């Protein structure tokens, strides 16, 4: 049987999380040794460790079948590959920034300005869409220092916390793109490889769904159950079990991580007691 070749970033911000997600999917592979190729002993997959910028081309050419990398790199590459799953980690944005003492007058500020970036394709599309006529200065790293050394009047770079911009005396003025790690696939997978990818995606979705939810257990007097159930947007109707203490029940359900604290407050007000919240490891719907 064919193996699915998956390209991961060799070393960088995505490496550890990419490996973690495969491990959470129960896929083992030998670690260490600085190897560039690793085979899993328990899943038909082969891992290629590459620089993230090379992954789009390798996937387009079919050297790798799938890959994990940031959307920013995929869009910049303009390669013909498909995003098959958003993975929810390494979120960031690509933004335009200018020296903080300069007055920003809106996007037309960038007309006739020189902007340094490692993302010339994305930036030129953005300027075209907004009818801006600017010069793009392509540099491959340390973009944040470009204005300080007189190379450019603004920059377009990846921002996460914003502290790099801040410490270089810059302010973020326009968001060009938001990005997160995604799984990409070649357009021409054979049937065997498609089947393996489906199996992998099934596991990845179960792992990520679980991260977005919590299992909640609580006790309540029977008279208050109806009100409490209305607060809980569970997957199905909640499980209700009688407690040894007459007139009381234990209620189990699943809630979304994003609504978690609001729901807890409402539950307490509605009379819930002994609330336990537990992480879910896998969630298969
Ligand atoms: O060696 P290789 O080419 O494989 O790696 P790389 O150096 O090109 O990429 P790497 O490992 O730095 O980043 C990989 C991916 O992580 C990026 O393509 C993004 O999709 C994503 N990501 C998430 C980030 C950041 N957050 C991030 N903060 N990539 C880069 N940064 C840098 C940014 O360039 C800037 O210098 O961090 C600085 C800004 O961070 P804050 O927190 O100070 O705003
Ligand atoms: Zn890179």
C-alpha cells in the first residue's frame, strides 16, 4: 500500500505543534537524530522535514502529498494546492506598519511610498485592490528594521503579539491578511492516498473538536433542572442521573470553550452546584 508523504516544517514556529497534532492523532514516528525523512510504524505515513517556504512547491509537484504550514506562505507562493483543514494554531496576521511618530491618514498614505516586505505577492495584490501605487522592496528577513535604517517608509510583516513592532518604534496601521496553520494537499492524490488522507483528517478533526469543547458535570435539585438544561447548548440533550440524595440529579453535557465562562455564571445563578469541568481528549461526532 502507498504511504502518504506529509511535509512538516523542519525547525521553526510550526514544527513542534505540527508533530504534536500527529501524535495526538495516535501517529507514532521515531524522534530525534536530525533525520529529514521519518516513517511511522503504526500509520501509512512518511514525514519529510523541510523549510516552510519549500512546502507549497513540493506539494504542487507531488514530491509531498500533503503539508502543514501557514496560510501566509501558501498565499504568497501562488501555487496550485488546496487547503484541506484549518488547524487553529500559530495564528498571526500580516500587517502594514509605519514609524509610530508619523501621522497615519488612511490607506492612501501608502501612495508613492516604499514598503519593505518578504510578502511581495500578497502586498502587491492588496495595493492593487486598494488602488495604491507604492514601491515594494523585497527583503527576506529583519523587515522591522527597514524604516530605522532608511530602506523604506513602512513595512509589511507578520505580527502576533505586536511586541516586535513596538520595540522597533513601529505602529500597525492596516491588516492585510489573517493566517493560521493549515493542512494543504496536492490536487492529484491517487485513491490509496486519498483514503489515508481522509483517515488522517478524521482524526485531526476529532482532536481539534475536542480542544474546542469541555465536558461539564453538575448537581442540581430536580426542580431547577428544566432551567439549567435550557442554558446548556450540548451536542445532544444532556445526560441526567439521579443522585443518592433524594430530589437531586447529576447532569452531564458538553459545552464550547468559547462560551465557557458565561455559561458557568448562568448555571450558578440557575442553582447548579458542584460544577466540574473536564477536558475532552477526542470528540467523534
Ligand atoms: O526556516 P523556515 O523558512 O522553515 O521558517 P521561517 O523562519 O520562515 O518561519 P517561522 O518558523 O518564523 O514561522 C513559521 C510560520 O509561523 C509563519 O509563516 C506564520 O504562519 C507563523 N507565525 C505565527 C509567525 C508568527 N506567529 C510570528 N510572530 N511567523 C513569524 N512571526 C515573527 C514575525 O516575522 C516577526 O518578526 O515574529 C515577529 C512578530 O511577533 P510579535 O509577537 O512580536 O508580534
Ligand atoms: Zn520560511
